[in-house]
């Protein structure tokens, strides 16, 4: 008696392994059938992926992608969702449940079997016999020690193990090595099926390998009789092309010989009762960290194998540190496949490492030959893949070829949308992917939570070459490009999560752009995609790359889109990428000249406002603060006519920063207090790129204004807060650190400044979009070294960074860099060069329309002249007087205190005592401070005042 399950129009018989719908058998595949039986048996309960895996892949675990693919196929076959019917429900984070009501009936059946092994009689013990191929290489078995141990345990515990993996992964090598290490079998026989061309010939091949003298009408039965005499292991190699014949033969052997174990190798499982699948994965490859030493790379078995075969092929010398990343990249491109690695490494002596890496995209690399004594399919990567390809159905071959348009990972939805059509249905795509997963040609992506799949890299190269022969390849590439464009549109429009993009999709978007701008592509698709690049991949795509794509799109912009909204959006994206990229600001002024008039003609007030904000940033970077103020005033005037709350806030931030940079601290403080207070709780995500930058600048500049106006303790707290708020946005954090560090330097908090400078260096070291800030950060470190008294070291650093900071468009940082360089040169005794440096800073300051740093520049020049061999005391005093007057006019109390301390130092260097009036003025300045008695300048001032008091008391 056995149970038959009824649900909806379906009848499920686990024993006969049939699923019937309305009386007709519905084929669903053995894996899906096993999963369905498990779910129906536990109707209403939740089965985890691991439990389903144990049912459908009895034995060792397989990749989760198999579960996902089979479940999607099963749901489609059952018609889940059709007419509201639900059969299988997904339970987030837990697994799956069969939710349709189930009825159980009984079915009477009988089965008869005869066991040859019951009659078999073991002979007396005989000598142990092993017949396996001779190993082709004598060197150590790289990277497979753990596989060997696991498989040795498994083959003793289970009667049927199938080693499954892609071609060339080392299945034959592994089982051959295993056979030579096993001690618990009396007889081990090896069957090589690579030369067997038909399922009907499998039995004879097995029998011949077991006992070559057998010549009967039923050779397999005789082979079983022979095997049953001893504890035997039968290794059946290369099963995939005659898998049905192997399945029948193995089932017969296991059923009639209890003393026999079978170890098979194949690119897919046999799918017979009692089978345990052992997944043989590729060799481990180093992660793409960008930085790697030779020792680190050689710790990975794929790299060790590569270098061993490269030396065999004529490559001279050991792996150098500078070559490690190249070899690691090659091994990743080859998916860690040992055969592919050996074949490619053998050409390093001829082409060199760089040449081999470049040739990997070329079909030629698939044809490089290996050892002449290898089996034909193992002599080139192409012949290896040809072997697997011909085993696929016609539809699956077509699907595989079309899947090669995906440059990286892809979801089932993406594959169906792109691949289906021209004779291939959605169901065909699902079935084909299931077959490709089973045959180890498709694997799961790096992040299992996304449900993504990917073609193995060498498979993709092979399939891409085959796709070039298909007349409809451009249509597949068009569907691929349109799929990602639709997703990018949906993301910009805020559509639901079902249309979202993953981080890995950036590779597919790049591929779509390459096609769109190529001969036979569609430039319109490429142009619109470029317009959405920054919105979609703002944390992944480098600005310089985005700039190159946008420039290409402008060059190929169809005439009908000239001077349209699409043209304007493209100009906006190009302007962002150019201004924030690290290639300097070359050409960005022209972009503003074109984009702003076009935005006004099209009456696009949002982009006009955004470009005005960008123009303000451009002048700020260039150190042209007067022009920046004019732009900020124009922005404020515009929002009076086309105002939103966002625009009003941004106008205040822009004006406040320009006032501060020009030295107008009262106006800056009032503007910041109003605009930043009203924007409390405002989300930066509601702003464009340029507005976000202005917000970050405003918050950190407000701290500097607060320091200058006499509240250094509050300023330090504000700087810390501004830096903390910017941590979620790398570019904003860089700006906050660059400006915020100066607050700590001016307060004498050198240890904290050192920590923040290190943070800036770490942040910019790994993000290509922030490389420009790395140079600016090094200039700030030079200022720190001056204050620490390390003049010689600071001079070399600051000289170099002056050029780089200028070349990347950070002109506004040059004032502070030149001031620090001049001070360092003076300490080193290079007074002439020091004066030249500070005069250059003052000249730039005058051209900029003034700067908040002007009083400090005048003080620095006075101190340089004071320390020179032939100092002019009158000039020193005049400079200090001019600086003090500017500091008082601009409400820069911090600079005024520093200038007064410099005056006292100058007087004493000339042998003059500080007058009572001088001390009274110092006390007055100190009392004007609101907080911060522990800053360096205030500690010096209070020390002088205490000395004066002690002197007065003593007299």
C-alpha cells in the first residue's frame, strides 16, 4: 500500500513518481518532484532550504541557486498565482510551505526484485587489486587536500557518490588520487566513458572494465557477479554524455551487489535513488582587494598552480609583488578552473602576464593547447566547453548564448526579460537555466540574499563568441540595454522594490552602454542611460568614468535631441562628474556656459538652480570668492521668483559660505544661524549633488566662523558634530574633514587633528571618486607637521602638494598651504623663499577679493620678517597693525588675539617691555571670548597675564 496525494486538479504518486493533472501526466523533472513530495508530505509546515536540499539532493549540500531555480520551475508548472490558486508560499528567512489543502488516498502496488547478491558467495580472501589511470603529473595535488579527506569519508559511508562540477575542475584527478589512497576496498575498478558514444554501450564498457574476459549476452549481470565476490569500488568517470545509460547501469549494480560502492564523475548528477552529490568547486582565488603581495597571492591554490605551470611553460623568475594583482585577476577571470589555469599559464612565457590578461577576452585564448598526451577535450578550453555544449538541448544552447550578454550577475527576472523572444518562451528560459545550473555552467552569485545567478567567466566568453554567429544578437543586446534602462527609470521615479537594481548591476549597465554606442547599437538608449548613471550608481561608479560616458553620449547625441530636456539632463550629469572628478576642472566652465542658458530657455528651474549651485562650488574651488558671492546672490534672487523651501535653505548656505571665505564673519554667522536653524532635521537625500555639498560646507564653515568670533570650545563641538553628520556621505565627509581639521589645528588640538587626518587618508585611499581629496588631505597634514615643529619634513610635503592641489582644482586650499610652507621655510632658515611663498599667498588673496585668512597671512609675514637676519621692525609693526584692523573689522576675534600675541613677541625680540596698555588690551581681548580657555592661544595669553600679575605683586 502506498499513499497518493490529491490537491486541486493534481494527483501525486511518490512511488510511481508521477504527477497527474486532470488525468494526464505532468513532467516536472526529478529534483522538482522530490521537492514537491517533501512539501506535500509536510502540508502546512515550513521546510527550510536545507531540508529541501536533503530531499532533492540526498547527501552533501548543493548551492542555494539550485533550490531557487527548481522552486521557480515547480511553481510555474503548478500554476501558482493563476486564477488565485496558491500552492507553495515563501516564508521570508525561513523557507517554503505547501498551503493548498491535501487529501490522501491509498494505492495498491507490488514490486518484485531479485538480488543476485543473495546468491553470491565470497571467495577466500585474495590479493587487493586496483586498476586506475596513472596520474598525469607527479607534483603535489594543489588545493584539494580537504576535498580528498571529505570524499574519502563520504565514499565509505554512502554507496553512491557523484562528484559534480564544471568541466576542467579536476574531477578525474580527484577520484584517481582518492582511489590510490583508499585502503578499505579489496578491488577498485575505473571505467572511462569519455570514448563511449551511446547509452546502450555503457553496460558493456562497465563490464569490460570490471572483467575484460567476460563475453556473455548479459555482461552487466556477469560484472555484478564478479564485483559481489569482494568489497569493491567502481569508479565511473565522465558520465554526462551517456547519463541515462550510466543511471540504469549504476542502479542495477547497487540493487544486486550490496558489497559494491560506486563513485561517479559528471557535470550533472545522475538523479538515481540513494545518490549523494559531492560538489567539487573551483580552486580558491584571491579577492579583488586592489593591493596584494606575492606571498599573500601564493597562499591561494589557484595562484600557486598558475605560477607552477607558468614556470613549466618557460616563464622566468618568481612571482613579484607588483605582479601579484595581475595573476590574481587572471585566476578570477578563469573562475579558479584548474584546467583553464594550466592552459593559460602555459602561455605566460610567450606573452607575459599583461599580455595574457589582455588576451583573455579574445576567442584565441580558448584555443591555446595544453599537453599533447591529454584527452582531446582537455587539450583546449574550447574543446572542453564544446564537450559540455553539445550535451545541451537546442533551446538551452540558445539561452546560454543569449545569457552571455550579462557582464556579471543576473536575476531570473532579468534573464527572462532579456533572453525570452524569437522562439524562446519564458518557460524555456526557466527550464534552460535549471539545466545549466545542473550542468555546473551557471552558479549562484556572490550574495545569496539577492537570488542572483552568473555564468562562469570562461563559459560566458565561449557563449559570447557563439552569440556573434546568431543573426538576432543585436536584438538580444537591445533587450538587455532596455531592461536596465527601465530599471534605472523606475529607480529615479521611486517605484517599488520589484524594479530596484543591485550593486552588481553596474557591470551590466556598462556592457549596455558599450553596445549602445557601438556600430549597430542605439545611441538614444545610451544617452538616456548616461543621464541616470549618477542617480543609480552614485556610490559605485567613479565620477571620471561617468564623465567619459557622458562625453561620449554628447558626441553621439542624435540631432533631434539637441537642445532638449534630455540634452540638458546629460549636461547636468557631465557637469557633476567633471566638477567632482579628480581630473581637474578643465572644461567645466564651458559646461556651465552651455547648461545654464539652455535650462533657462527650457524653463527648467530645478536644473537651473542646481547648476547655479554648482557654479558657486566651482568658484569656491577656484578660490574666486567674489565671483562665488555673485553667483550666490543670483541664486537667492532666482528663488525669490521660483521659490521652494529647499531653494531658500540652499541660498542661505551658499551666501553664508561665501561671506565666510571673504572674511565677512558677522554676515556669515547671521546667515548660517537663520538658514541652518530652519533646516534642522532636513534630509540631504532630498538635495542634488551640488546642494548636498553646500550643506556640508555650511555646517563645517559655521564651526570656523564660531571659532573666529571667540567661541573655540563651541566651535570644536560644532566641527565634531558636522563631521559625524557627514559620515553617511563620503564626499561630504571629505569636505567636512578638510575644513574641520583646520579648526582643531587653530585651537592647538594637534592630536585630534592627527587622528582626523589619518581618517581622511584612509577614506580616500580606497575610493577612486575621492582621490582628489587625498592630495588635499596631504596638504593639510603638511600644515600639521609645521605646528608639530617638523619643519624639514613639512617643506618637502607642502612643496609637492602645492602643485597637485592646484592641478585638481582645489585653489581655495592654496592660501593655507602657502602660509604653512612659508612658516616652515622660515623655521628652516630659508627666509627669502619663505617671503616669496607668503607674498604669493597675499597676491592670490587680493585676486580672490579677500579671504577669512588674510589677517593670519599678514601675521605670518610679520613673523617671517621678524626672524630674518635683517628684520625691519617698522614693517613688522605695520603688517601687524594692518592685520589687527582687518580682524576687528571682520569680527575675527581669534585672529585678533593671535596678532596681539605676535605684537608682544615682536616687542620683546627688540628688547622692549610690554606696556600697561598692551596688557590691558590683551586682557580685554581675552574677556571677549565666550569659552575655550584651554585653546593654545588662550593658554599663552593667560600665562602672560599671570606673569604680569606676579610681577606686579612682587614689586
